[in-house]
């Protein structure tokens, strides 16, 4: 299995290869330096929000509402339990 892996040539870049790299025109290489703009790499989407981000927003809102509803349910149950204890003590007296 190890024999199937090809060894990468580790020799230095020759002078001819370095000159070929330097000979690439700026039109072929794209904007470099101050003219380059990497702030918005994907110009098609702009600043729109992805579908998964919307799913996370909606899921988070549902989770928060469920937690609030659960807390209200527990508070109401506690209030009802206190009322039930008071009714039982009044009936047994």
C-alpha cells in the first residue's frame, strides 16, 4: 500500500520555471495588491442570509418560546398546588 504513493519532487525551482512564473501577465493573474478586493468573494449572494442560518433563527425562536411556556406552566402548577393545599387544610379543620 505504501508503494502506491508517489514521491513528491523536492528539488528547487529552476531558473527557467521562475522566469516562466514572472512572465505571466497581470491580465492573466488578476488584480494584485491595492487593486485586489477580498471583502466580498461571492458577489452573487451579496449580503443575503443562507437557508441554514434562517433555520437556526427559527429553531432558536421556537426554543425560546418553549422555554418561556415551560416556565409559565411550572409557575401555574406551583400556584395551583398551593391553592390545593390551602383548600385541603380548610376542609379538614
